[in-house]
């Protein structure tokens, strides 16, 4: 019997975080979380240098591509988390979450017809907003 790949949402520690990708030329990725129909994609042309994690299982994460799709890759390809001074500023994180929600305007066809895309945008924005509220609470 194989291990359960689903994680309860409260234990998804990678979701909402931005990671640099390992410097591999190609990264195998798939449209589904079970890695069926996996294909190799050029890291730089498909994903860029960093990615925002939208969902995760025990071994895989769902990330956006540069062309607006969402693919699942192994957690192995996440190098290190991007944490900068800007991510410690409440107003910056709130603005970032609003910009993420406004991105849906640029992907009207995808966003209107793809419920998964709607959920991903909403979840990512909500995670950023919760992070910003945590920053505000810790500042006093």
C-alpha cells in the first residue's frame, strides 16, 4: 500500500512561500499531483528562477508557470526560500496580495473557466494577507 499523499491544509508549510529553484536545466513536471504524464520542462523558460507554492502534497508542490499554467514538481527542486526585508513590511505584503488578486484580470479566459485557477489565486492572496496580519500583530 502506498503512502497517503494528501496533507491537511493546516500542515501545508510550503504553501504561500516563494522559493528559488535549483539550477537544473530541466525539471520534470505534470498537470496532476500524482505525476502521471510527467514531462521535462526547461527550468528558466518555463518557471523562471523562483516560484510561489500554491499547493503541496508530501513530496510535490504546485507552482505557476510563466505562461499562466499550474504544474506539479518535486519538492527536491525547491532550493531555498526567498525572504527579504520587504516581506517583513505589513503594507508591502498587503499590496502584494491585492496585486495577486488583480492578476486575475489579465487571465480572464483562464480565470473565468478554470475553478482551480480561481481557488489558487484566492488561496495565495489569503495566505499573504494572513502573513501580513501576523506581521502587524507581532509589531505591537
